[in-house]
C-alpha cells in the first residue's frame, strides 16, 4: 500500500496505479495524475463527504434502489 501526502496531491502528482497505464494513449500521464490527485485533495479536505441523512434513500425508504453491484451483475448476466 502506498500513501501519497497531501503536498504531493496538491502538486497534481500521485502514485501511478496499474489501471492508469491503459489511459495514457488517450490522455498524457500528467493529465491523468492531475485529475486523480484532485479527488485525493477533495477527499482530504472533506469535500467528498456526503451525509447519509440527506440522501434520497433516507428520505424515501419505501423505494428500493439498485446497487452498482446489482447493475454490474445484471449486465454481466450473473
């Protein structure tokens, strides 16, 4: 496991993940790293926090929602 300090993320840099390599033909490595590091900065600053009590699931508990896992399983035919 690797930890990227906030200072590194703020510079638009991050540890390269294996999945990033397949994206380089479409976007240069610095662009990919800048975009993904931005999510790390937002998360570190608490800007990605979504309070559960304000979700539509809490407001309308009678409505059955579909999880991402269920959608992907249906798509894959499982």
